[in-house]
C-alpha cells in the first residue's frame, strides 16, 4: 500500500511469487534476489484496473501474472 490508510481492522493484500514467501521458504530472500535482482521486487497494480478486467469477464476464476525481463502481463483465467 502506498500512502493510503486502510479502514479499521483491514489488512493489506500481499501476494508472493512462488518460492518467495517468507512464511513457507526459509531461503525466500536468496530466491527473490536470484530471480528478481537486488531491488525490492515490488510491483504496484492499480486495483481499479483489476476490478474492470474481472468485471468484464463473468467467467473469471483466477488472475494470472507472468513476468518477462522487462514486462509484466496480467490475464484472466476462466472456468473451463
């Protein structure tokens, strides 16, 4: 969350890349550093854009995210 205040009792949503979750992998920082480099590895995604993507697709099941060396792609995974 960047410069915002959540409603009382609410927690920010954090999604970790596979193998980079400190709750499940003791080597998470080393994996993160090797995969994403030495920066913070944080990407900010506009919630309004996500809501619009999901609302436009009534068959949405999950949000998929892929990363390339210089780009990030968000896509909807539909129920089959």
